C-alpha cells in the first residue's frame, strides 16, 4: 500500500478509508476462521492444541485407600498420608483398593 498523507485527507475521505479497512479486516478474519476450522477438525473430532489434558476434571474412582479412610485416585501428586506411609516402609500396593469392591461410575 502506498504512503498516504492522512493529515491532508478530508473527514469524508478518512471515514471512507476507515470503512474500507474495517471491511478488509472482517474479510480476512472470516478467511482465517475458515482455515482454522479446517485445521482443527481431524477425523470428525475436534483437535485442541495445547491447553489441559482431556482427562482433566473427570472424576475417576479411587485406587488407593489410606489407614484413616482417605482415598486417592492415582492422579496428580501423591497425598501426604501416602508419602509418609511409603517413607515408613510401606509399599504403594499395600493401599490398593480391591478391584472387585471398587465402586464404578457409569459413563455419562
């Protein structure tokens, strides 16, 4: 685009220029959104780049139970009660909840 002397333009010419710039920006935005939509959908499923894990925030049944009844699903950092017990000589397997007795959640 050539250099334009904006200070020498009339108000009407400036308003027209502004309108044309807004129209061009809207067109470009629509093009980019279409491209992004084509990129983001792969195999019929939306692909989310970056961000959190797909499992984040999903509730899962607990896998481990402590001596005082506290539970841990095996996700994230180990709870303090488990770390203390392991330092005390116990093994992680000692706290496993029997799979047959574990309560299953239904899929939503």
